[in-house]
C-alpha cells in the first residue's frame, strides 16, 4: 500500500473534488507520498508547505540522562520559533486524485486526472471508472 499526500482544491474540479479532502500518490516522484498537504488555489496554482528552518537538530550525548544505550533515537528536533509557509509547487506532470472519504467499491471510486505545467492547471478530467 504505501503513503499518500493530502490534496485540497479551491479550484473548480467538479463537485466530488472541490472543497473536499482528496488523496494522491502522484506528486512526489519515486516516493508515493509523504502525507504532505497540498492546496490548489482558485486560480489553479498548486501550493506546498515549506518547513525550512522551523526546527534544529540536537544530538543527545552519552552523559545526557535522555541517552539511549542502544544508540537508538539519540537525537531531538528542537523548534526554532520560525513558522512554516506555503510556496508555489512548480511541478509539470499529470496527477490523479480521489476523495479521501469515499465509501463504496473501488471500481466506482471517483478519480480526477489533472495536468500541471509549472504548477498551474492546464487541464483536468474526471476519469472515474476508466
């Protein structure tokens, strides 16, 4: 199975895909998803989060009471106080999304195929049942 990414759209992709939580495994090449939240704005621009500089890495040394003798998880992520932000996601590819909460047989699962060029929607189509 594997992980996925969340995809929310304020762009009109049709009733089953607009303003609902969807999922995809197609945005990140070779990974299949990292549970990242992507947003498609009303103008058709795709946005993704940037968490750069929001945390720093601290290694836990042997004399620290938090130290694990087996050497497992001897580090900690420390918040820096810097908040993450969304930035344009400049992908050029086709992705497929489906609603997160679909209840029914998988053959009838609503699916939408979206074509992006430099992060902007070029075209989309409902590919349910294909």
